C-alpha cells in the first residue's frame, strides 16, 4: 500500500467547455468536460487515480470535511490479478489555493476481507462504521441485482456484518462487531444524525429488508419489508425520514422511496408512518442521498442509458405552507452529463460539495468532487465560487 497526493486546479467553469488536468498519480491529461447539467456543478476534480486503484467508489465526507471514507480495489503487484472484493480506505481531504487533493490514504480493513458501505459516526469523530466479512468471504455468495449481461451486479456474502472502528490510532485498526452475525448479509449501514439509531439492510428473511436498531435501548425494528430488495437507506438531515431504493415490482428495475418515520414515546424509531414513492418509471434508480437542506435528494439513474448512468436531483418534502412549495417527486433535474457511469453521489455537511464515482477520467471508476449549487452568473463574471 502506498500513498499519493493529487493536486488539481479548480477553476471557474467555461459555459461551453471546461478543461482540467492532474499532476502525479497518473498520466497527465486535459479534456473537455460537460459534467454539470443546468449549472449544478462546478469543475470536477479527480481524487483517486488508476495507478493506485483499479476502481474506487461509494465515498462519504466526514462531518468536519477533513476526511473521506471509500471502498476500492488496489492495483496489484506486477503479474498478479486484482482482487474481486473491495477494501475500505480513509483519506485526508485538502482545499488549498482553489485546488482539491486527497492524500494520506490508508487501509482500514484486513487483507482478504470483503468490505462495503462506509460511514462516519455523526457525533464521535474518532469512529467509522462499515460492513465487512472481517475474514475471507467464503462460499455461498448470492448474486445481487443484475440486468442484461450482468454488467451491473453485486453479491451478498453471508458473512458480511456491520463493524465499527477507531480512526485516531494505528492502521489497520481493530474491527468491533456492531450488528449482525456470520449467517446472513447485513450491510448498507448509516447512523442517525443524533448518533442514536443504526439503519441497515439485512437478508435474514431471504430478502433485502431495512431495519433500525436503537443503540440506546437495544430495540430493533423492521421498517421496510416489502417483497423484493429494499436497501441503500439513509436518514434525512433532520432524522425524521429515510430514503431508500426498492425493486418490489419484480420488474428488474429499482425505484426511489422516502419513508416518514414513526417514533414511540421513548423516542425509538419503530417503523414508518407513511411511505412516498419518488420515482416510478422504466429505469434503474438507486443510491439516493439527501442534500443537507433536508428538502431534496440526488440519486443515480439509467434514464440516459444503461451504459451511461447519471446523477439526478428531485424534491423530497411535503408541499404547502409558507416557503414550502415543493412536492415529493417534483423538480427533477439532471446534475451530471458525462459519458459513462456517474453515480453514488454524496455531499459534505454544508451541501456545497458533491463527491461521486465517475468514469470520466479515462482510468476506470474513480472518486470525483465538485462544488455544488454554484452561481453561474458569478462564474461567467469571473468570480469563482469557493466551497469550504
């Protein structure tokens, strides 16, 4: 394992085309980019490169904006084949003189283990959680969602369970089991903004279902158990709702949902008061993620083609009332417009940066970051919007 530092210039976007280059960590290149549709994004900056990682993805920024957790497959030694399973990594995110870079990349997981779904603890900066087999996955993997040739698919190792670890000590750190066992797949995990509830997907019923555990009382409740696979859940910024995707129609497609959470008198999340479907179309819609303003979501979709997944945004709040004209599922707009895969979007705590997985750099699926919600009028006037 080795660490690289990558520095890219973050410049004001040209309305016709944007040029970018990178030094170190790969072959320097410059290319026209039309990454932002409708002025949503600034110039994209590549954070991981193909000379260190065969592929990298599903990244999240720490609450303080200083770190990124992500899963990746490292480039193997010469003559060896790359791993088929992901390891989990942590990197330091820097913003200096209009440039973004990620360095001090270190591995969080044991060699040979399968890992996915990293998440920073929202109230304890010393901890992260993710799903891991801890040891080698073993046999019996169940094939996941797949379409056509199986190009889009994942597997569900039965030994996968949720672990937590400290990130303020030596690496690799010790993994401590948090939820699940070695009999079923448990993953796709996150923690409520107040740090009290663990949200995750389990295959214990033979299907993908969403559960919530109150880590204060130990109570555990099934919150989404529709037929088919329900997964990829995240809490809303106010902790009162969740978003997730489901293939409950059995049509080989995925749709995005929001659930209004129900609480008991002790404050434990016990289920859903209401479920709202945000997409209902002939596309694969997945990886929904809340914007910190609590009113909208971004998600990945095949709407532009199954060989060209893009990121879209949609409103996700009830309408009515002063200053709240939006409705669930309205205001859809395209965020990325790049050839190849773009998906797994997430935001920093302020909602001024979007980090996602993209193939635009020409060296496979890697991590990219860009200012979000930029003012195109200021950009055209030469005033660069800077996100911190």
